[in-house]
């Protein structure tokens, strides 16, 4: 028998199916997603929970005209399957394939490239106001998770919904999980609501909503008041949302396609904003993800064994090395506390939280709060470690400036996923953290090159009297030559380490994990009789004066960093070198000054690909570094020949 999914490529195909057929289609989509992610890796558990909601939305609304806004976007796979991208899932999160997040370049059904939480209500607010201003009648729908709705931006948008005098539907997808268990008072409140309702309660609520939805044409104020009276319960989130004057509907079953279609259809005619609260099951339909949605939130390829899954055990990562080093240092220093924003597992804090539960704080998806909380802890004499992915740390820049750097407080930022992140693409690259933190007075920026250096960098940061940021990538930790060359050299403020002394007048200065590529490049160059020095910079701020002195004395410098060139480490080296053009109060000639070339990310957003391919793209792979050195020496030699004529 032909699968229904074979016949469904676009939303109009859905509308040819019965509700019973849609239920079968949902199961087929789950099977399709599970198989696809097992081959490519991706976000699994969240997508399995959103299948019926996506089907019902596309059944009721026409999102060629209507507007669908996703929050974070890592739950959009069913949406993509239903909007003409099913055949491209073999290349999910691969170069030339489709993104794991909404992407307007792929489809007219995607409105924003999104990857951060808390944005959908605010952008939907803007689109609703735009439609209101233009006098158009398109429907506006925003999807937000129970973990994302606690984000400050979400609350700010909810606080401004009174500006909207037309239809706008917010779907609160409540699965009791972010990447980890959702944190905070709102999460506990929603959990209490969830536990207080049986399946029969939810069915009755659904029927009550359908029976009392205001009739089109009936005076809206009176209809809304009657509705509120009809659905009010002893324990209900309506109290919270209606205190903000936002009509609340729910909770309802997010896997009941028939009821969802009726609810979406009825609520599409409301002429004021409203929230529909749906319960979904993260990982639904695939036992391993259902049993452990945290592990299957974002996962690499895996093997499906019937109702089980075999995960490939990866090599030791920078994140794991950080987590172990933190535990070791925390055992010796009771002042050490750790803070994260909804990602204790992803940032390597699982073991620390297990060993020191009273010293580990998860503030939920609220990065700004994480930073300000750390500032308060530091004022109380503790040594807070703030563990946040680079891309998400961007959201707390004002707090890093005002409450940490300006106060010169000893807060340590452990910036995971710095640099290129591979298949998650431009929303998740950590290519801006040096740029936005380097300009802050008092801030010190450290990039360890390997596992031993992570521990030493943490020890240095704990001994430093001001703020320190330690950045490291989503990658495996290198072994061998790097560890041997650096393990016996403790961190000193603003001091680099020479790990390979060359005889030629050229030095590759690598920041952080790029050191492994720099050493490999030096080996390739040695095969061509080019003897390059390799320097482990360690610090992006302050820059080691000895590196600048080398350039002033005539050594040619190539900097290599896993960061954008704009505002990055290479930029800092160039700035420092430019400052050396003044001797006393007057410019002085520098006839033997060395050339400085910087390698790193260009002025564009880097697309989806493997991290290895991305490093090659921006010129920081071993082969590209070696190629740059050869080109530089060729140019210098040609110039010398020209000058001798």
C-alpha cells in the first residue's frame, strides 16, 4: 500500500485527507523524521512532539498568505516536510541541503531565520501591527514553547499585545521540557496545571472552548467575557495571562488532530489576540526519545534497533574537558558556583550539578538574568562561572557591560560553542564573542588550545581579580604535540607560548583550538623547506607585546583564529602594531617591519556545513594556513627581486 506521505508534498494535499487519514499521516511523518535524523543528526525529540500541531496548522491556515512565526525553530521539521522540502531531508543540516531551522531562502513558508528562543511573539506582534496598519486580513500565528515563554523578550511582547486590535494567535507548546527540564516559577506553575488535569479534563476543556468560542459578528466584548466565565477553572494559567488582558484557551491535547483543526478554525476568526495552550509529548512515537528527550534533543547520527537506538560514542570534547576541570577546581575552592541558562548538559555542567547541587543554578532561557545573577554572587564574595554558548551569550551583552565589566567583578564566562559550529549554521556560530567583549575595559579573553590548557585557564581565571572569558569550540580536544608543548607552561596574563621555534623569518600565531591546525601547517611547510615558528597566543586580550615586537623586528606574522576577522584577535594584533608606529610624539620609519596577515571569518554569514569544511572555507585549516604562508613568501621574494633591480 502506498504511504499517505508519498502523496503529501504541500499543504493543499493535506486538505484532501480525512481526519483519520491525517492521524496515519502523523505516524508516517514521525517515522520519516526519526529515520532522517538517524542518518544526518539533528533535533529529534522536539520535532516528534510537534507533528499534529504542524499538520493541523497547515490544514486550517494558508501560510502563503497567512503568517507563521516559529520560536527557536528547532521543532519545524514536520512544517518543512509539509511545505515542499520532504525530498531534501537526506541532506538535512548538510551543505546544499536544508537547514535544521526555518530559513526564508528555502521557502516562502519560512519568514525568519531563527535559532534563539523568545522571538516569535515579538516578531508576530510586529507583523500583526503591520497588517493592522496596512488594513490587510492575513492571519498571524506564533508558536512558543513553555521554556521560551519565560524569556524576557516573550514577556515584553506579551505586555504589548494590547496594541493589537485584530486576530493574532499564540500557541503555547507545553511539553515540560526545554533542552533540559524547564526551570523557574512559571515552569512549576505550568507543571502544576499539567498534573492537575486528566485526559478527560483536557477533553472537556476542548469541548467547552469549542462550544463557547464567540460567534462571528457577535459583539466581541460581551462574547469574550462570557467565554472567560465558561472556561474558568480552579487552577488555570488564564489567571496569569488574563492579568495581562490576554484571553487564554486551554489546556488542550496537542496530539488530537481533529480537535486541533476545530480549535484553529474557530480561533482564526477571533478579532483579538489569544493564547491556545497545547500539551505535547517530546519524543512522541520513538521510545528512546520519549524515554530520554534530553539526550535526543540535538543528536548526531544513530542506529535504530527496533524500539531502541544505538548512539555512537564520540571522542572527548572541549565541553567534557571543561566539565571535569571545573569539578576538580570546585572541590578545592568552595567559592566556585556555576550558572547556566537552560543548558546544564550542553555546557558540561551535569557532573558539577550532581556533585554540588547547591552551587549550581539554572535560570532557564534567560541569559541576561544569568549574567546579572553572577554579578550579585560575585559581590557576595563567590566565584561564579557563567556557562553559556557563544551565540546565546550575545543576548546578555548589556549585562556583561553594566553589571560585570563596569564593576570589574570576578565573573568567569565559560563560552562554549565559540567559533564555527558546523551543521547548526549561522544562527549558532560563535564568531562574535571576542569582538563584543574585547572592547570592554577590565575584560580578559582567553582561548585554551587543549585539555590541559582548559584546566590551567580556569585556574588562572579564578586567581584573577576581574572578569575573564574563556572560549572553546564544539570540537574534540587534541592530544599529543599540543599538550606536550603547553602543559608545563602555566597561564600568565597576556603571555603567549612558542610551541615550535622555526628558523625562517615567519610566525604563525594561532588562537585557541586553531593551534592544532597551525602545527599541522608548519609540518606541511617543513616538507617544502619552510621553517615556520608557531605561537600559541592564549590571550585575545591583552595581546602579548612579544608578538608585536616580533613584527616590529621584521618577522612576518600570520594570525589564525576561529572567529570573525572584524573585531577579532587578528584585528587586535593589527591595532597594537599600528600603535607602535609612534616613537615618542613623532612617527618614525620602520624599514624592517614584518607583514601581518589575518585569517578568520569574513564579512558574511557562514552557511551550513561540517566544521572541518567551514574551517577550510575561512582559511584556518592546516592546508589553507600553509597556502597563505607560501603565497606571502612568494610575494616577499618577488618584491625583493624587484627592489634589487
